[in-house]
């Protein structure tokens, strides 16, 4: 069953909208599919290739779920594209990309400062470093 607001989903017997969304986004490959469709429509074959040659059965299932939830639609030129609702969702997720890059920078700074006892004495944890840039995939 596809998670839908108003119907029971994992973590919510009432089907609160945020819980339905988290249930959907927590399904294997869903975020990766949305990410790969962020800039352009893709054919099934190209989408599968960009998703590390995932099982065609699983890709078909996820695309069916994403179409049913109106996040993905059939592209005019063939293949699949984010719907306007899917584009809005991805735009709302982009601050998490920035946050994750800041988190990585902080964790990297903490790891290097733990090897340097002098930085602990000064209370430095690496939070003043610039975030990494050039990230093109949430999995990298």
C-alpha cells in the first residue's frame, strides 16, 4: 500500500501527512529516484543506470508509487519527470543538502581535532570551517 495522508502508515495510526511523507521517502530508492530526476526527465533505462543498475522490478514498483502519489509523472518526451508537486518537495529538501554538508564539515573537523590535543585545549571542534561544495548527489 502506498503511504497516503489520512490513512494509517508506519509510525502513525492516524496517517498524519508528515508521517505518510516520511514513510514514502523512507522506502528504498525513493530519494535516489527523486534526486536523479531533479534536473531532467529520464527514460527508464537511464534512470536505472543512474541508480546503480537497481533491479528493474524495484524501479517499476517505486515509479508506480511515485506516480500514484503524484510526485513523478510521465514526461512529454517519454520517460519520467518530477511533477510540479515533486519539484516542490525536492526544493523543500534542498536545505537538508546544505545541512548535511555542514554536518560533514563539522564531523571532519572533530575527527582531525581529536588527533590534535592542542585543538581540544582551545575548545575547537571545526565548526568554523566552510562547508564542502560541489556536491552533486546526496550519496556522495
